[in-house]
């Protein structure tokens, strides 16, 4: 009996973990695994807040993707053009067509600054290594004025990260002894400072304590660089001297063009089984889904863990009705060596624990764990 063919689209966190875990659970004679992606380097995005504020060197946060895939996995450096679920095929730009028995879409997000008028190189962010390092240089030279932090629009990867960078800016400038000269303003698109009320109330208290201003329900229509002003859809305006704004996010265009995704590039999947519509051979994990869960690496990790076992069980002839529980665990850095963790799932409401140094060390030290074991499918 020939091996089944598993094609994984995407070589980011979810795709890499999916491939390595599937290889761990199956023999090469049972399952042929191919990853299709075109990443130059694998960047651990949670480190962006630390790199930008000078708390971490950038070299630790990047690895070569080719060395992150375990033995026995085919890696094709290419760009996907189209997916045809009816004939179980994937078309790429250079390598032609691939057919599959199982397809896992883990193509994540792309940044689309063109979706927000005025979003250009004068706007800072920390969502890739280049911009995190550039922001670090800018922050070290910034001695006086108003820093405005926010998101261009929803959804974004790691939704709490604008909160984290705001608190770390307070950390940075207090450590430099010039906090009194720096005004920090946080913008949020909805009420409060975050969509989950328990976390929002906690952070609002931190902001008041640290003299960080926040503006609720501010949805950005455009950026006026002539007057250093953000303009909201309701006509309201916010002035800035330095703007740190998470770029607009969208899913991959080929998913929409293939008829799989909505206009924003995100795919509707079953929240318990992660399959697309009524297909039992097509799955979507990580940021590529339109699930209401946080777009975070920890979510993609647990989805890959669930799905790799499910596919392995099916190949081995084992019946399993295990369902994905939607568990989310997100550590939020609060500055000065402290952090807090948010937990929730499909069944359990959100809760946050107390602020602790333990949570900080778990987050700050997670890079080596991520590259050394999590990506390798060992945990």
C-alpha cells in the first residue's frame, strides 16, 4: 500500500509544527509529507516587543526554516497560486501541480499597509524583524513628545501586543529617566482597552497607575502626515510625534481567488474539527482561519497538535472523535520583569491570573523553547 500524501501550505509556526508532529506520529511508508512555503527566515514574532525596546538582541529570534523541519519532510520553496479541493490539487508558481490525500492550509496573514491611507514607512511597528530593529533605533533617539500606539484595524496577530508595547515604553523611558517628557497614548477600536473585559479592566488600572492615556472606540480612517494626525471614521483626531501602529492584516489572496476564503482572505472552518465545509481531507489552522479565537502562535501550536494526531489515527485505522477545544493561553508582558497570563477555550470563559515574575520569565525565555522543542513537534 502506497503512502498517503499530506500537503501543508505555509512554513510559519502552525505549518512547521504540523509537519514535524505528523512526521513524529507516522512512518514515511505511511505518510509522505510536503511543506510548501517561501519564507526566507523564521522569525519568532513575540520577541518583537523586546527587540524594539532594547531588552533583547535580534539574533536570537531568527532561524533558517530549512533547519527547522525534521528528517523525512519534503520542503518546496514556492508560492501557491490556487487550491482545487474537487480534484485534490494545489498549483504553485514554479513547481507545478501537487495532488494530496490530506491538505492543511497554514498560510497565516500578510500585511497590507495599502488598506489604510497614509500608512507608509513613516509609521513604525514591530511585527517583523526589520521593523522591530528600526523601531528600536527610533525609540533610543526619541527624547520628548507624544507616542501613539494602536492597531490599524481588526483582526491582528497577537491582539494584546499593542498593550505590551505601551507598557514596555513606560518601562524603557522610566529606565532612561525621561518618562516625564514622554506622553504615551494607547488607542483601541472598541470599548475599554481590549475585547475581553477581565483583561481590559486589569490593564486599564495599569495604564492609570503608569500614566498611560487611552482612547476607546477609535477606528482609524487615514493618517495625515502633514499634520501628524490620525483621523477617525467619526471625524475625531489624535495628534502624534511618533506613531506605532500594527499594520493591516489580511489572509492570503490565493485563498479568496480559489473560492475558499472570504473577501479578507480568511477561511471558515468547523471550530471542533478544523475542516473546511464538508471536506474530510481539507483543514485550516493558525491565522488563516476566521475563528473568533486569538490569532497567536500558541493557538496554531495546539491546533497542529490536535490535527496531526487526528490524521495519524485515521491512517492507522483508529477511530477517534476527539474535538479541538479551542484552548488559548496568552502571556502578556506588563513591564519591569512582570507579566500576566490569559486563558480561555470554547467552553471556558476568559480568566487572567495575577501579575508575576514567573510569567515574565516564561515569555522572555520562550524563544529557545519555541525553536528547540515546540517547532520540532516535541511538546
